[in-house]
């Protein structure tokens, strides 16, 4: 597969990425990248639904996850926990993808009822619509539109109609993208994504310029000539400027690279660039004080002297604020400030400086709760998150270190938020302890006394990850389920790149699961003893988590340890009920500071993972015992009979020790061969035990050359005498391979199917009696059959033909059609096809037993 087509570079890819030979977007959608296929339809979907944000999820390469590919109107940083979600998860985007149906959640109440796990991670008020995206005739992702819950309500049908144009546009463009990059077999390249999300800005008006720099960008060679003012705006020293567009891209905020690159296509398609906004690094405050300055690009396309070169002549404008607006803000008696989508400060008036006790030069380009120590409470950052994700006004109170109170009011929109801060009195006694939305008056959040000194910046939502992980792990059953859930949740939630889960067994550490490591990197650590000088071992033996924020920290603690490409690590002990289970290792590809709440959250999560792994290990052991018991009760091989080809299939549909009672058998008798299939009701060890007794009884009666009617009559009487309080069904057919004549008896069992030599298949109308064990003196009629050479006889249990929401006759008819339409050259292939087709429409099948006999 050509990965460049379906899994493009992310927003932090190498500079200079462009479309080979592209002359701009062709009407109808010339798409060479994922961005080209998704951007315009996504923006249109947000507009058509009167929303404030949009997301596009695409399936991952392994089809196990949905990966956030594009974000518009919402900071991607606020959705970090949802960059990758499991396809099988109890989440709205996953359900819309699985069901291939539009899903509309008008407000937080509807979301809570349907998806409590999702609400635990994003406990904010907003509506959301989920529309499956198709390409090549199959679902490949989901389009999500976020809508304020305070907007006029919409009916589900209206939502579907509003999203349909964007859905069709995405399908057309994704099909074009897949077809333009065929795979090795010349088939269209599948639509897949495994990178970071691409940020797209919704349309906005241009800001009034303050400083202007000029650039000439050769779009063919990607060489860029810039004057001194432009280089100063970009923060580039002329002596260090290489003259390529990659030098400019290196200064641009990762979320805004798309905006800069889109200016190329604007120029090629329209001949000009109108107001493309992006942020560039601002390091004017010195080392460690990096912020971002908003800039704006305008320009038009000209051709070189020879007529072949295409040059974008542009103006780079400082969009940090307009002079008139800034002067007006300085006259206000209240503090006024603006935050960009990510929460970094882009403007503050002088009164705001006074009230916060911090200068604008310290605040610009940074999070206020990082600079102002008494705002370093997760609750305050959460108010920003609540405003941005609900798009509703939020107000709250904060007490300053001097004891005075400030009132904050946040006014969000899709591009950031404007805030107002002013002195106020203390809150009334018994004030509400929740953020208030929709009004700046009335009860508001009252924070407690500020911390006595500076504290580490809190990572908002860290505790939500604990809640989310607990919810997901409740649905993980096997050890593999737990490992997959941990990998899919922990890596995106904390921004880690590598994960390894180890278990301890017989005093040694063994790898259970890894993600992101170089091939064979972990091989030397397999089976190490618990006295080995390794951090993962020490974390387990000391039962204390270890955090290393840089390679130097790790090397100092463990000299000589082999390092991979990671730059920070967390080694977490997995302890369940005081019992050591193993270790969890997380790696970051950049130095990482572990805040106190992040350390607490990871430590809490390690306990949840340990409990889940221990429970899953017991389940796997229990399941192995149950499967062994069940398989031991079934025939290991079917006897070879001259003139017949037989094969059997058994698929358990139960879990743990809840094993079923389906069985089949082929028994040679003095008159020919007996074909038997049966089903004991219930799913338990008791049901399996009864099944074993019945199979032995049928085998003994048949081997004693009793006629079919007596075999079933005696078996029925035996089951009634066992007083087991369970019943069973059975179909018994004695066949003479020499003549094809057969005698059949049916006791409450589904009728067999017969495929004739010409391919026609029919349901055999066999006279039957009641289930075994119901009436000890029941009589079972016998039906005579004759099989022609080339016929195929199918015996099965009801697990093969039951369908959710329909009667059993519908399932029998579906299996009959498959039996008729599938070539009978191989009974093995035919058996696999019957079982596979029957199970496609069922998420959790019951036990299935199938016995196929081909008469030559």
C-alpha cells in the first residue's frame, strides 16, 4: 500500500510538503492529501448545522481504532484524550461508525443517558452530531459537528439532511484520493489514518495590521525572500535564514501549518491570498519564555521573467491587535483579556495587568494559570475548557492572595475567548460550587483560599482519565482486551509514544503487550529476574512509581542502561490487592515534566490496570479449563467411512465457565453409519456434563445396532431418569453408504438441510417428537430418505440459524440459500462458508455445531 495516500504526514511533518505538479484545486475536488478531501466539507458541515466546531475521525490501519484526523473550531489540545478511540468502545463516534448510522445527541442529558463513559471524560454542555463517512462502498470514518446546547433545537431528520451534502462531498473526494494512489495490486488505496490531527481554522475576519513585512515565495522551488521586517515578525535572524520555506514553517505553531500551506493553493487556484492567519514563535522575552505572535498573510501570484516561475508576492502582517481597539480597551474600568483557542493570552489591557499582578510581557503567548501562581488550580483551567467546549458564557469567583475577590466572565467563540475581570465582594454563604453558564450574575464558583506558595501547573482533566479508564476496563474481559484498552487509552491521554506491559511469573518479568517500540528493542529484557537493576523491575519490587523527565535523569539513576529514542519515562508498578502483577512502562519522545496531578493520575491508573489484569488472568485461566472440558466432550476426529465425506464445526458463543451443550458425532453401526447432532439447553458445566452423558448414551445404543427409533427413545428415557432439570434436542440419521437409503428421527431439533447433486437445496420435512427429557414415554416417528450420489446433508444446532429480531425460519432460509449457492467440491470449504455467513449478522453468537456429510 502507498501509505502517503492514505496516511499522510501530520502537522509536524517535514517542511516543504506539497502536491507534485498541482496547479491548485480543480473544480469537483482535486484531492492529493487527506486535508484536501476533508477541509471544505468539514467547514460546510459546521456552517450548515449552525455549529461551532467539527471533527473527522478515520479508521486506523489495523481497523481497531478511530483516529482524529482533522479538527475545526475547537483546540485539538482540549481533545487530547479523544485523539484515538477504540472502534468497539461505548462512545458516540464508535457507535455511529459500527452501525453506519447518523447519531444526534442534542445536549448533555442525551449524551449522559446514551454514553456515560464519554460524559465522564468531557463533562460539558454541548450537542453533537455523528455522521458516518464512506469511501469505496464501506464506512471509513465519522464526521462530527459540535453545536451549542443553547441553540434552537433540531430534529434528528433535520440533522441528517443538513449533514448529507458534506457526507457526499467527503465520499467523492476520498474515493478520488484512494483512486489516485493505487496499491500494489492496482486496487484503490484504502482510506486509513494513524497520525496526529490536523487543525483547520473556521473562517474569520482579518485583524487590523500593526507591522508589515514583505516576502517573495517561489512556489516551484519553495525559496522565500523576506525583508528585515518579515524576518523580525517571524523571529528569524538573517544570518541564520537559509532562504527556504522550511525555515518559515519551523517557526509556525503546529496547529497552524495547514493555514500557511493553504496559502500556496489559494495563490495557485485564485491568483491571490486573502488573510491567512497563523501563529509564529515569539522568543523576544528570552530563554524559557517562548510565546506565539499572531500574523496574517496577504498576497498575489506573479510570474517570473521567463513566464515559468510562479511567485507569491506577499505581505506578512502583525495581527496582535488593532491600534484603535487597544486604545479603547485601555479606557475600560475593568480588566479585559483575550485567549486563543489553546488558552494562551493574546491581549490584555493595563487594568487586567493591575488586577492579575502580572505584566503583559509575561502573559503574552502563555497560559494565565501558568504565570499567575494563585490561578494554578485545575478548576480555573477547567472553566476555560467548559467555555470553549460548550460555547457558552462562564463566570466564576477567585480570591487573590491579599484576600480580595475577583469576578471572571468568559465569552467564547470558535476562535478563542474574551475575558472580563473586575473586583467584587465575597460570595454569599452557601454559594453553588459549580461553574455558571449563560449568565454573569447569580451564584458562581467560589474557590477556596489560594495556595500558600507556587504550585506546579495542573493538567486539566487528569482525573477524568482515571474515570474513563475505569469505565473502559469494566468492559475488558481477557488479558488481551485489557492490554489493548490500556494502550488505546493511556497513550493519547498523556501524550506518550511508547507503552509496554509486563507481568511477573515465577520470579521473572515477561512482556504482555507493547506499542511504539523499535523492533526487537525489548527482546533483551524478556524473562529478567526480579533482582535485575532495571527501573521497571525496581518499580514493581519497591511498589513505588518512578518518573524520569529526561535521558540524563534516567542515566544518572541507572548508568549504562540502553536508551531508545524516548526522552522521558514513567515506570508504574501494577499491584492488585497487595499482590504484584507486573509493570507498566510509558515513554515520551520529548522531555516531559510530570505535574503532581499527572503523577497522581498515573499512579491511580496503574492500580486500575493491575486489578483488571488480575481479573482477566483469572478469566483466561477459567476459560482455558472450560474450553478444555468442552473440547474433551466432542469427538477428536470423525471416522472415515467408505462413500462418505464428513466434517464438523463447533464454535463456542459463551464466555468463561458458561460452556454450552452442543455436540455432534459420527458412529459406525452394523447397518451403516449414524449421523448425530444435539443441543442441551443452558450454558453451564452442568449442561456440558449432561451433553457428555447423552453423547455416550447415543453412542452406546447406536453401537449395539438398535434401530434409530429405539436409540432416541432409550436416550429420552435416560435423560428423564437423570432428573437433571434440563432438556435436549437431537437429530439422528442412520445412513447406508452402499445404497444412500436413510432413516431419520428428530426430537425437537431444527430440520436438516439437503443439497441435491444439481445444487438445489431444500429443508427436509422430518416428522418429529418432543424434546428429550420432557416425557419419558414419548414416541418418535421415523422418516425414510434416499440420498443421490453427489448430495450433501447438513445437520446443525439453532445457534447457526438464529437471527436477532427475526424468527428461526428466516435464518434457516438464509443458510439454505448459502448451501445452494456455494460449490460443494470441498465439504471443508462448504462448512466454513455456512458458519461464516451465518455469523456475520451476529455480534455475540450462541454455540454453533454443524455436521456436513457428502454422499459420493
